[in-house]
């Protein structure tokens, strides 16, 4: 990490820990969920608006996967579980 005269050493450690703990929920394409279902799940469980949810669904369809939500493992785990319980293929990476 580069030296920053405005950060205390403790602040640098906290910043490094925060960056290291950031994870993503990645949702993978499948052949059985409809676009409507996927979009509804993203709105309901991830807090996406309809446009963002639709864009993520299109990325998943075209690229095979998409990172849909970032945060700590603790924050993402219940969201990922809800998506999986609704038939989506999701992992925290």
C-alpha cells in the first residue's frame, strides 16, 4: 500500500481489512428460470430496481453469469440463500 500522510497506520489496517472482506454474489445462467422470475428475485432480495434487475438478467443470459451484489459475506449470505431457495444458481465469491 502506498504511503498516505493523511491516514494513520490504524486507518490503513482498517481500510485493508474492509477491502479484503468484500465479496460478490454471482448468479449463473440456467435453462429453467424465466426472465420474469429472475428479475422479480433480484428486485425482492437484492433491492435492485426493475431496470438494474433486467440488465443483470440479460448479462447472465448472454455471458453465463453476472455479479449482482457486493458486500461482506455476512450481509450476502442470506440474500444468496433466498435466491437459491427460489431456484437460482448463486454463489458467493
